[in-house]
C-alpha cells in the first residue's frame, strides 16, 4: 500500500481547478486543523452563489494549480455563498477499488506514549529508546474479518547542521481479510 499522507492537524490551502455540473471553476480548497474541510468557489454565477443547499452525488476532483496534487471530494454539499463541504476526501483523482487497509491516527496518543520515555543526554550522546510493544489482533465486525495492529513512524528532519527534530507518530493499521473497503466501512471502523 502506498502512503498518501495528509495531516488533519495542519492547515492547508490549495488553489484548485475543478468541474461542477459540467462547468469549470477555480477555488480555494481549505483543510484546517479540527475544522470542516471546505472548497470556496471563485465565481460570479449568482445562481450558484445564492443556491440554498444541494447534495452532489458525483465526486468532485480538484487539481492544484501549479502542482500535480489531486484531491477528490466525496458526498459533497453545495451551500449558500459558493461553499462546498464534503463527507470524505481522498488523495488522487480516482478512488481505488483495491483498498484493503487504512491507518487511524489518534490525536495525542504519540504525546501520551512519549511522556513515559526517558531521554539520556551526555557530552557525546543522545539516547532515547523509541521501541514499542507491537500487537496484531484479528477481529470480526458486521460479519467481516479484519486485523488491527499498531505502527510507529519515526523520522528526524534536519533543520540546520546542528539542529535536528525527532518526529514520532503512532497509528493503528486496520486490514480487511477477505474483501476491499468502502468509504462508509472505513468511517465506521475508524469511529
């Protein structure tokens, strides 16, 4: 499985182009920490701007202008003022039909785990054990077979030759044993 990361703990603003009801538009796709994702349409179309509320069943594919980033909004709602919100967002232009695993990242779990660890600093070394006890458990939910396991990402981006940052992120990986996931199923299992 390729990892396509989009952190919902950070804020993003993408200038995008997209098609809605057969017309091409540009807009700002905003992904904000702990807020509802939205797509603000740049348009002078008064019918679109003053439309009360409408559900869009077709996915809306947004292409970032000036890059190769693509996002698809699923189960979208057009609201007054030319604002689109959605229930799901996926990276890429197509939702793959062969998704058999996903990751769940929980707010604060890495911080909680890391408060329990000790860092040893001497004149010549910095030591910190980042190992975790791994688990892998099979379970059944609504007559489907799954497994859940924990995983840890550790990275050390360098800001300058003398400054390093240690980033640790814990997550759970849920795999479906004998079929592929739907978006609704991913939402139910994540919750």
